[in-house]
């Protein structure tokens, strides 16, 4: 192989530089292509849902009940109400529990006791949602009617690790000096947490909750098993008495039905759900960025 | 040590200009009541002995200073006095630390109660992200001292020489104050709950000289009502402020570094006629 010295240029290529450069270019190209692919998939999904479902969007779509199967027109109002109620109840279960778990891990537990709890939380986070659905079904629904709050119970199990983990992150950001100052005044750890630590974390807790809500609103498998498959014509608020219709199940049933009118409604429902989740996600991230800027001022 | 240069030639060097130490009536200090008594106090972090065999008594309404090089256990010692080290994993003590004759680390002693009586001010001012009045009122409210809260706030701020500067902006955030003001606010916050003892861990080291001077003046006033223990790396500050001074140093042997109490005496004696050679080396600047 000709060396640079032989060709007279001290900064020319030496050894296998050309091959290394080729490999470098190839890897960089692959990495860039993979990133572009990820963005492209998101864009394709959003675009196709928007195009297919956009024709359905109207005020009446959001305010009317679906018609009998196969007929065109109508809307998904009962499903929107159902999703809102089920997710709200799930949040009411999951938020206090998730925050308390995070407070325990951050303020009260020793390293030894924290480890198994964090492990359990991580495992719970990875549990398949249908397994959680089966659990909720067996615990609450089995032998009885489908119930809306059973769906909330299952969604809460999905939300708790998410809320706990994001709360733990913001609790860790509070400087130890603040806790030291409160302890040095003869204030117990719980009152310190309540009065000094938590108020500094509210923004982060809210963000984590919104992200967990966005995740839970789209979960279909647990709702399939707990609230059942519904297509009522009347909007119901009775979450503790009956199963409630909801958007994910609606998308499922309308897609499986045969008439094009049903498929169109499914696309419309998918668009509504996707829009709700995208807005929640972007809003939560904007809030988190704002609160991070405030904390590091 | 910024002001006392170290000599590296190892030869016998004459001491630098003697420290200006105000003469004090030294008999007064030891005739007072004992607040803290340490008997063979050893502090461990896990298996490491951080501070060995401390025997000392701290007196009431007297300012006691802890001086010594970095890492010799001064802050560890002072934090042990109000159980602030409890949260550090592996921390344990052997020996006795008595507060008015009662073991601070005795069974059944609630660390929250200990800290109620023995307050602490930290090196870096750490006001709460609340208003100035809420900073001071937060702890008394929780401790049940709800009556006369406004008077309590004013009294604390006056005692900390901060009242005149903030009386018109009590509802503004404490984070808007300057460093020296924030530190005086932390002192006001600590004395608002009327503790018995105030521990100050290098209270002025993060401040400029003017603020430092005002903190030192404040300490002279505070010792009338409180017992003060201060940690300082600044010998001149100890000389200006304290009646009694304890010199801590590092004992490096068997590859282990352990803090030891070298000498504890009236300030004037410690600085002008120290008994131990290590003390003399330190106060004359032969090592820092």
C-alpha cells in the first residue's frame, strides 16, 4: 500500500483510511435513515388518519350518538363521554397512589427497601395491558355485568408506574438543602415534604399525570375485557352500574363491522382520539419545559 | 488558607505577625452552665472512623468556634450535635453526647425534638421559595405557635438585624434578597422558633466581607439569648467572635484519615499560648 511518505503528502491518506471513511459514511447514513424512518412512520400514521377521518369531523359527529349498525351519519358523543369518565376515574385512583409511592421512595425509604419497590414498579410498567385487563375482569367483572369502573381500575394499574416514576424524578430535583433547612427547624419529614418539597414539584407532577392520561386514554385491551363491547344510542354517566362505551372499543367495533359508514365512523373516532392524545402530549411537554426553566433560574 | 501563606521549605520559620485577639475575661466562660458535654465521642460512617475520641464541654451563652483544616470533621461534629447526620447512610456514634445531661442519641429520643431545641444555619443560605414572612412563619405555624405570629416575625427579623431592610416587603419572595440578607433571614428563621442553641456551619463563608461583618456583629448580640457554636475555616473570624475555640485536625496513620480534637481552650490562650505543637503550627500558618 502506498504510504503518504512515498507520495510526498504528509497529511494524505494513510493505511486503510479510505475504507474507514467509507464505513463511517455508511454508518452515519444508516443512522440518519433510521431516524428519518421513525419520523416518516409518525407522519404517515397521522396523515392517513387525518385524511380518512377528516371527512367525518363535524359538530354533529362530536355531539350525536351512533346510529344502528350499518347506517351512515350520527357521531360518537356517548363514546367521548365514556372515555372521559373512565379515564377521569382512573386518574382519581392512580394520581394519589402514584404520588404517595414516589414520596415514599424519595423521602422515607432506605436504599434497601427502595430497590424492590422500584423493581416492582418497573415490572408493573412492562406488564401487558391485556394481562391487566384479565386481572381486572377476574377481580371485578367475572360472573356479573360489565362495569365502567372496572375499566378505570385496570387503567389505573397502567397509570400508577408512569405517575410514580415522573413524580420521583421531580422530587429528586428538589435540592437537599431545602429539606435540611426544614429539618433543622424541628419539622418532621412528612411536614417538610408537604410544605416545602411537594409545592416545588406540582408542575412536574401535573405533566407526568397528563402523559399517563394520554397513555391510558388509548388502551383498548383492558377495556375490551372490563367494559365490554358497546354500541348504545344513549349517552350514559353510570360508571359504577354499567359498562360505558368508549372511543377505543368504538374504533374496534366499527372497524370490524361491514358497512362503509361504520368504517368511516371508525376513522373519525381514531382521529378524535389521536388528536386528544397528541394535544395532551405536546401540552405536557411544553409545561415541563417551562417548569424546568423556572427551576434552574 | 488564603491569608496565611504556607511555607514549603520545612525549616524552622518564625511565626507570622501575632493574631489580634481581644482580651476576654476567660474565667467567665468556664463558670457558666454546661450545655453540651461530649465524652469520648467517636463518629463512624460505616466502618470508617471519621472523628475520634472527642471530649469537650460547651457552655451556655458563649460562642464556641471550631477551627481546623478542611476535612477534619468540624462540620461532622457540629451536625452530630443536632442529629442532622441521621439521614446519612452508615452514620453511627459511640461514646456520649449529652445535652443538659441527657443523651442526644438515647433510646426514645425523637430527632425532631432535638432539632426543635438545637437549630442550624448552613453555609449556603437556603431560604424557602416563599415570601419573607412565610419563610419565618412556616415552622412556628406547624409547631403550634400560632398566636402573635406577626410579633414573632418582627422580633425574629429585628434580632437578625434585618427588620429595617425588609419591613416594607414582607410579602415579596425571599429569593429576591441579597446573599447576606438571605443568610440573615435564615438566622431569623432559626431563632423564630426560640431554640436553645444555634449551630452555624461556616455561616459567612459564602458572603462578602461587609455581610460577614454584619453576621459577626449579629452573633455578638445573639449570644445573650442563645448558645452559639460556629464552624469556621477563618481563624481571624474565630478570634474576633468566639470566647472558646476548639482546634480539630487530621490524624493520618495506617493509611486512614481520622479527625481529632487537638486542643480546646479560651480563644486568647489557644491563639497566643497554645499547648499543642500542631495548634501552634496551624495558627501561625505553618500549615493550613
